[in-house]
C-alpha cells in the first residue's frame, strides 16, 4: 500500500516538473521584440537603393491622405517614399498603438495592393519591385519595404 502511494506521489511530481519545464521552454523565448524606429530607419536609409534615390519623409499626415492608415492607431511613423513617380521604392515603419497591430497591418496590405495596381500599367521594372515587396510585423511595428533588395532589408529588420 505504501509503495502504491509513493509511486503515485512520484508520478505526480514528475508530471509537474515536466509541465513546468515545458511551459518555460515554450514561453520563455517569446520575449516580444520591438524595433527602435530611428535606428532601423537609419539603417534602411543608408542602404541601397534609398541612399541613392531622391526621397521624402513619410509623416503622420501622409499616413491618412496617401496610405489610408487610420492615424488614431499609430504611435509613430518613419519612412521614405520617392519624390517622383518614376520610382516605386519605399519603406514604411509604423509603430502601432497597443491592440491595433492587426488593423494597421491590414491597412498596409490594402495600400500595397492598390500601389501594385497603380504600377501594373506603368513601368514594368518598378512593377516587379512592388510585386516582390516585403511586409510584416515585429513587436508592435508594422513594416512595408519595396526595393530591389527588399528581402535583404527585411532581414535587417527581423534579425
């Protein structure tokens, strides 16, 4: 009888230890990464093609009028867009307010689809850049990158 009770207690202890270890292994590495918008923007703007293009800053005012982003969901924005309509390359970093990341991501995706439609009948080379754009989320920052090296620039953001 004592052997059975001891076996049950030992089994419960083992299950608890395994459960606790599994919990920490699965959840311990989920520290939410956040981006330093200024440092990330500096890295992107010093990289090709942005260090070679004539660009202008994307401001909070442009988010609503040009990009269709609800600025009430935005803490901060940094980005570069082309000054002339012969270049499609741009990057956009939007720090979303808590609980609005998915909404902002959806709005960015809608804008990117419209931007692609805009370029589909204009300059084929630029259209390819827009089709091969990169977008995603890091922490509470939503990003959009349109450039010939978008994948490399995305790796700079997500590393």
